[in-house]
C-alpha cells in the first residue's frame, strides 16, 4: 500500500487504493487508519469527482520515516540521510581508512550517522534502517559482505557487525547497482521507466532497471562489463584481448593512456588530477586530447549499445568519475554514435543518453532508497 501511494503523483484515495492493490475496501480502510496512526501517511486535500462524494487523498508523510545511506568507496566514505519521500536531508563525506579494523570501521560509520541524525533533529525512532553500498557489482547479503577495497573486512560478516553497532536493520548492495538506483529514483533517470546505467570510475560496470528494481541476474553479477570488447584496436588487456572495457574506460586506464600519449603527467600524481588535466586540455581545444576523447566517446557508445540493446532499455544514464570529468565533452558524440543502433522506435528519434547528476552521493542515496523501500513489514509488522 505504501508504495502504491508513493508512486502516485498527488496520492491516492481509499477507493483508488483498493483498485490499485486489489485489496477489499474495508481492508484498505483499516490499513490506512493504521498507517495514519503510525505517522507514515497523511490525509491531503479532498477531491471532488464528477459523480459521487468527495474523496480524501492519502499521501506519504515525508517525516514519517527516514533512512541512512553509506557508500564505502575506495578512498572515501559518503553518508546521507533521506526522508520518506527519498529527499536528501543531510550528507557528509570523510576520508576512508582502508586499514581500519572491523570495530573501528563500524564505530566510525555509527558515530557519523548518529551525528547526521542529531544535527538534522530527526528522532531516532523514525530511522528505519541503513543501506550500505560496497565496491562492486554484486547485490550482496549480510553473509557475503567482504570487499577488496577494505582488506580487513574480508571474510567477515560485516553487515551483521554494522547492524549490531547501529542497532538498526542494514541492507547491503554493490555500489554500481546503488548508483543506478539512486540516479533512477532521485536523479537523472527519474522520468525514465527502464533505464540502463553505465558506471565509469575505478571500476566499470552496468546495471539495468526493471519494474523499479535493479536486475541482479542469477548470481548477482549482471552488468559485469570488464571484458566486453569496446575497441578492437584498443590497448591490450590483462586477459590477452584488445580493447576490453576495463583496459579502456576505467579511471586508471584513461589516465594511463593519456600519459602514454604525452597529454598528462606520467608519475605518481593522484589519478583524479590526470582526469582534470585531460578535461582542461579538451576545453582548450588541444587536438591530441580532442582525438583521444573522441576515441573514448566511441568506446562508451559501443558499451551503451551492448547494454541498452540487450536489456531493451528506454534510456541510458552514465556516471562515475570518468564521465564527471569528460561527459560534457563527449555526450554529443555518444548520442550521435548510438543513434539508430539501439532503441529504434521507427521515428529516427535519438536514444536518450543522460549524464548522472548526483555525483559522489549517488551510491549512498541509492543504498538509502533501497533500505527505505525494503519490505520491513515481515520483520516489524508494519503495513
């Protein structure tokens, strides 16, 4: 019932809820009263129909419930707090310590989230849980929550440890899936029905949205694009093939190729600096940089055609550090390149390719949203 109300612009009347959910009118009336008593929904305006008496609309109450979101990225931890409508209430980013032990790690996460809650003046009892995005593709459970980015968490039931520390329900997901869900629900894809998402950063991967959820596949590894060939003449990959996506389009691969072409400094400078240098060269019209970025545009296009075409997506969203640095420059070329190769509707309309808008908060927001929508009814007895 809650989600039926959530996805209806302007809310639903009790009569409309019965029709949308298939529940008996008396059941809808009883559950509505319970949700109102719990403060999860509220009554809105009365709407007069052409025939019959006015109907009172039921709407989600933004302050009814909140959720935390955490993204454990390789070099930083991103924290968010969202309300029951999925709107960002507060956020914070801190530097990650990959060598932190489990207890210290859980302590830092717990104390930061509680600081967010107190500073936002949100009652603790209104926090429904925490969603945590871990590096990688896989939608994980609490028993398989290790991460290569944080070696001291390997082999540990980190999700359950954090759940114990927070004294709140915890749900875990891969950060590429979380990025996709964040952009779909509250970002660039909010108007899309079934978008594909392509992530270009330290890792490369994709996700597809079906019926409002990220498609995980049989083993949770749907969207693994590492060895999809996006450029037959591209650099040699560790697997022996040429032009694998992981060898062309990750943050490190782009910076390494730029340095090999003499476009950026070749040394131990932070990877992000190399992307910024490349961005500035393209902005200044440097021919070699422009040619290199045009090749990246073709590679991105090939990846999008493969993912969106296979999944039957109605749009594509691209995000991650590489796209944040270069997307503005390459987007027109990508749109032109995919046109007619995917999503043909018989009217020569361009296939929508959108840039992610949530930046470093995307995965944390997606993880929080997933937790917000989690079917806690079975655990807590709530409708």
